[in-house]
C-alpha cells in the first residue's frame, strides 16, 4: 500500500492574505492648478487672438518706421497706445563704456524741466536747522537716528529718494546693505549728499519736482523715466533732451570712440523705438 503524500503545513501568517497599501490620492487640485495653462511661474497669461493681432500690428508699425526723430517717435507711441492707464515714458541709452572698469561707471542725476508726472516721496536725513528747512521745502520724511532705526528694525522703505546732509553720512552709512542694492543710498556723485554750503531746500524741491537719478548697468546702459504719455510732445522731448545732454556731459575721460551708441524711447505697454538725437 503506497504511502500517502503529506501535504505541506502552511503557517497562519502565510495563509493570511497581505493587504497591499493603497496609494495616497494625488493632490490633483494643486498639480492641475500648477499645470494649468497660463498659471505656470514665469509664463505670461494666454493672449487671445484679438490681442495677439493688436500687438503684432504695433510691432510691425514700429519695425517699419525704423530709426526716427525724437518728435516722430513720441507721436508713434501716442498712436499705438493701447493701455487704459497713463503709461510712463522711458528712455534707454546704450553707451560705449566698459562696465567692468570702475572709472567708467556712469552715475548722476538730472532735474527734468517738466517733471516725471508722479509724486516723488523724499526722505531727508538731517539735523538742527536743516530739519525745518527740509520740511518747509516739501520733504515727506525728515529725521535722523529715529528714521535709521525704523529702516533697520522694520525694513521700512516707503520712499523713492533718500537725501542726507554731509554731517549725517556717518550714521546713514550703516544702511548701506539695505539702501545700496535698491539704488537709494545717498552718494555725492548722484547729488543726494548735501554739503554744508548747499541749499537743502532747493535740492529737496528739485527732487520733488522730478529730478531723476541714473546709473549704468552691467551692460553699459542707462535708463530713466522721463514723463507720462499724456504729456505734450514738446514736454516729453524737452525732458528727453535734458537727460541725454546730462549723460553726454558725464562722459568719462578714458572713453575712446563712440560714447553714445544708441538711444531708444518706449512706453510701459509699447515697444522701444530707436531715435536720432
């Protein structure tokens, strides 16, 4: 008689089916919102056919005209204006400088004849009699140590221009890491450090009325706002010429060859137009 084959014993643990863990539901809402068209960081919103055609027409008109006179460029900007708000007019100058050379850096300020068309918030670091003079001239914020502490502790930056008297620069220098990267640090070259013999009231009024600062970037270019598109053509042209002449006068002595390579004006929502000056 043949021996019956013994069935292998199965342990309870092996017999019990192992439940596979369910995958956590994907956060489809956040992922889909991130992948949604026009919502990705760094990508502009989707443009409709009408807007695309409008922008293409503007670029075609500007490209066709090429380099034009200053007055004609301003007229074109007014013609192609499509924004409902009062756009800012900007000037951009490409200079034949070596930005790696410290003696070829271009920096200064210029009082535009017709202002820039916006309220300029001026902060003045001063003490003594200069406090009353700066306040009477229209400075928005006037003080000394109290304002320095406020900027350091609260990171307060609700101002557009910073002026400082010479006797305050020892204290103001502590704000270099805060004001410097934002182009707000007072410097003699930009005309924002007021000497003992200068009229503090006149300097405050100049910056309140539209004195703009400029500084060359790494590419050897300078930029500035020179008004609003609602300005008369002659006022925009006058501001532009004043800015160009100031930059021309700031030419470093070591520059050889062509100093001003090109001049372009543009509006907030309009392309740049090269001009002859």
